[in-house]
C-alpha cells in the first residue's frame, strides 16, 4: 500500500507532545492510507504511545535531540540542525514525507520552509492561509496572510490573491472565487497608500474576480471566498473574531446557568448551543497552510490541543490527498 | 440656568436626520441642563421636531446649506464653508458650544477639527478612542487609535498612551491605569519595527503603567484599562469583534428558534439573552472622542441609528460635565 506520509513535528508546541500524539492516533485509525513519522524525542514518544492502539505499519519515528522553542528566532533554524522542526522539514524536502505539520514557533517555521523547501516558482513570499468559518451554511472563507509577512507591498497582496484563487479553484472546487481586500471601508480611496495600490492591482488583474474592499466586521459573514490582507492585519482580525467568539459563548453560558430556572431551560437548548458552538469552534480551524512553499506545510496554533492538532492533521492529509501543490502550480502557470 | 451645550451636526450620516433628532430629544428630556444646537437644514429639522415634546429653551437651530458627504475628502472642509460639519465645529471654536457631536464622514471631521480647533498643547496627532465593553462586569477598555491615523510612529503610539492615561485618570477615576500595546504576541520581539520601538518607549516611560503586548483575542477580556495601536489595526479589531458579536448572536437566535420545542425553552431564557446582548451591544458604544483635539469632539458611527446617537450624545454630555478637556490638559502638563 502506498501511504500518504506526514512528517509530524511533535515538539515545541505549548502543551507538549501528548495532545499531538492523541490527535495523530485518532486520525491514523480513520485513515488507513496515512503514515505519520513522529519527529521528536523518541523515548518520550514511545512512552506516550505505549497503551495506544494503532497499526505499527502506519507509524515511524525520527529521533531528534533539539527543540525550536517559542522564543527562538529565525536564525535558530540554522543553529539547531537536529531540531524536530528542521528534521521534519528535511524529511519532506528529501521526499520521505509528503507534507509537514507542526505546532512550533511561527517565525522559525517560515524561515525553515524558506531555507530548506524554497518557494513555488513565481512566488517570493508564502502566506499563512487559515480557513474561516462563516455564518453561511457550509461556506468558509480563506484568509491570507495571517502572520507570515507583517508588512506587505501591493504586489505581495496581489500574489496572495493569485495563490488563494488557485487554491480555491483546485481544492475547494469554486469556479470563479470572489476576492475582497480587507480595508477600513468599501470605497477604493480607503486605507493606506498600499491599500489603494493593491485595490488598483487587484481590479486590473483580469484573472481575478475582485469584488472590492471588505470591512473586518464582515469577516465571518460568508460574503466572499477569499480575503487578502497583510499579515499583521490578518493576524489581528483572525484572533479578534476568535477571542470574541470565545468570550461571547462563555458569557452566554454563564447567563443561562445563573440559576436553576435558567439551567432547566438551557438543558432543552443544549443541542442548539452545540450546533452554534461547533460552527464557530476555532479549534476546528486551528491549522493554516503556508501557501507558496514548495511543499505542503501546515502550521497549527502554538497552543494546540488534541482537537486542534487533529483538525490540522486532517487538513494536511486532505491537502496531500487532493494533490494541492501540483494543482496550484498548474493554475499558477496557466492563470 | 447655565446650559451645557452640544453643537450637533445632524447632516451627513447614513440614516438621515430623523434618528439624530430622536436621540437628541430623548437626552434633552433626561438632562435639563443640556442645550443642543441642531446644525443642518433648519426646515427639515423643524419638520422632524413638529410633534416632539421638548423644552424650547434647550434647543437652538443653526441653518446650513451644505453637507459633507461620506465620499468627501479632507479638502471639502475648506470648500464647503457652510456645511453643517464646519459650522458646528466653528460654534465650538467660538465658545458658543462646549462640544461637537457628528455622525458625518471621518476624514473631513478629523481635518475640520485640526484646521479649526487645533490640538491640545504637545499633541500633534489626535486619536479616536472608543470605549470597548468587556466580559468583566462594569469594566471597559479604552482603545486608541481606531482610524484617525492609519500609519503611526512609535512616538505617536506613546502619545496615545499618555493621552488615554490622562483620560482614564481624570474621567474614569482609575488611579494607575494599566496599558497594553496591541500586537501579534506577548514577547517584546513581536511585530514590526514600529511595534518593537513602541514597546521600548512605553516600557521606559515611568509615568505609564505599561504591562506589555496584548493579542487581539483578549480585546474584550477586560485585562487592561487601555490598549494602544495604530489606527488601521485598531479599526480592524474593533469592527471584527463588533461583527463577530452580531454574527454569533444572530446565529444563536436562529438556532434556538428553529422549532417550537426550542422556542418554548428559549422564551424562558429571554432575560439571560437580553443581559448578554446589552453587554455587547456596540450601539451603546458607537461614539468615540477625538482625543487630543483642543475642544471636546465626538464622532458617532456613520451608520448610527437613534440608539447609537443617544449613546454618543450621552458620552459627549458626560465629557462636558466632567470637564474632560481641562483635566486632560492638567494631567498632560503635570505628568
């Protein structure tokens, strides 16, 4: 059997390797054509796996002695040659794995992918692209960049749109994805010089279905397929809606369980709340592809738990399964 | 009786002058020491006021023939000398009113305040500062800038902190307000060069209780009294939480009224939902002071309805009542 193989960097995320292992075991049970190479402290890993049930053919280990810490910078990628992150990226580069998934530090991961994997032809700056849940049933919005490039030129923004357009066509099967630019208001005169210039480039690019500016209040409204922005603003709005979702749901929970009368009524609505909670649970959207890297590379939140890691590993598996990379390359070439 | 007087620009907002008038009449009924000078199309205004009950001593009119439109730019402030916005600002400058409130276009308003009112001594760039509701009971957070200055230097950010610090002390009675810088992560190495420099300046300023970086996910968490940021990022996160709040509440409403069984249970939780809804209703927080302008100047959302205008007029009244401007000047002078 030919396996789809993920090199899984299990070190360097905030909650240790236990949630990473739990998530991997769950997905391995569901996807019999998946192999995971656990990259990290092998002794720790074997201990974590002791009582787990899994098909040993689906599991490999690569023991590493170093860890890229959350506080590490770009250059630590060069210094820590035996870190789980570097070794996992190398596995992909050497063709021993089809994709990498990590919950490790962002900046070193971007640097590692740049140094080791390089970029798709024609792309200079890869972007992190998460999938945002929206209020429209079964509709998601692709948002990029959310933190790989804090300051962007108008040309960078246009490239993000081109890449995401290719992704949405190839992977999500959307024929003519509509694209918006994150900005202060709808008028094309809004924003900084960069935004005005990006608006112009996006409007003039005939291969893109650019619909204009979009305000951050409509981020989760499902109005468009793709929202492009610089990585700083993208990171800001993503975390803002995520935090607000969490805050609001916890406020509602507190309000509806304040006394016995309310608790009894709330019990009858448990399913309703579950439905809404599941829709906006960002744990299910914790992963972001590093779009533009020359291999499939996924980053999960640094604070990922087993649910988040499972979601990111699933996205990684789907990306391999859908032959994302070649499809994007093809669309980029053909326009 | 000495009135507190607001020059109220009722033209140029999205929903026309009816909601503006309704809000004003409501507040006039509650605040007998308030006078409102309605600045705009007097015939329209008198028509809108025909059937309203109010004390005529509390109302004046200033008829104007021009309107600053939402699409107008900075220079239209110079061209449209008889616009309601310009004339209202002039009333304040001439001492005929204590403050201005408008729902008109942002950029012209900032320009008008700059040209006509100038800034408080030592301040070059005023900032819009709304009050953000948080999940902590009775706790709000001041956020600035949210759109007056799209690109800021580290020095601008420090000035925002100094002004907001003075405001929080003087108006909100907080002894030693804690201040955070909006950024991608907590580490001081996060963000652009501007953020790193701003972090340094804020840390070194002994008059400020700077607590470090804060991520946008904690915007409504009530962790700090003041959050400083450039106007673009501030605008992005403000509208993002606002939109997410709206989206999530409407999703929940749909889920709990999906069938009769749920509807009946939901009825019993009506009060609980109202409590949460009221807490996060951004209509009650639609106003922002232009902090740093040399007079009290408030901007309400361009799309303000009567609830929003009422909230902004109330904030304006409170600012006059609390002698905001002199208190800030005093703190700025004494440190």
